[in-house]
C-alpha cells in the first residue's frame, strides 16, 4: 500500500508542476483543465476507496444478511441472546444500498467530468496544431 501512496504522490507532484508551468506560459485555460482533471481524479480515488470499504463490509456480513440472528431475537419465548451482529452499530440494508448508490453516482460524475475535460483537450490540441 505504501508504494501506491508514493506513486500517487509522485503523479500528483508532476501534475502540480505541469499546472504551474502552464500558468507561467499564460496558458490558464489549459492549467484550469488540468486542475479539474486532478481534482476529479482525487474524488474518483476517494470514492473507489469508499466502494471498496463497502464491499468488504458487505462481504463480512451484516445482521440483515444473517437471518438466523434476527429469528432468535424476534422470538419472545426464548431468552434474549446476544450475538455480534445484534450488538454492533451497522447500517440498515437501505442505508447500505443508499451509500453504495451515492458512491457509484459520485464516481460516475467524476469520470464524466474527466472525460469532458479530455474531450476539450483534444480540441485544444487540434487548435495548437494548426
């Protein structure tokens, strides 16, 4: 994991340097586009980590995935039993689905923003080539 963090830091520094260079050359529009891509890449990474954490939590299981725990707790004639799934704070199935949906939606927005800027950069490149 440390190698990945270092690699991201190196890439980020390179992008920041390129942005500064573009601003020094008075290419503020291109520098702004680069900043938008960088910001959306950071958001994409953040949301990807959130989705990974959600998937890992789901793989470990929640009480609403384990029907036996809910059945034991719902029978009043049995002594109340304490189990891990019923004693830890966890999201409801609806909250989990909403969090996953929100992260996926945000991820798609970030990807669309990046693609829009890349499309603009193609047009800018064509203008500079003329």
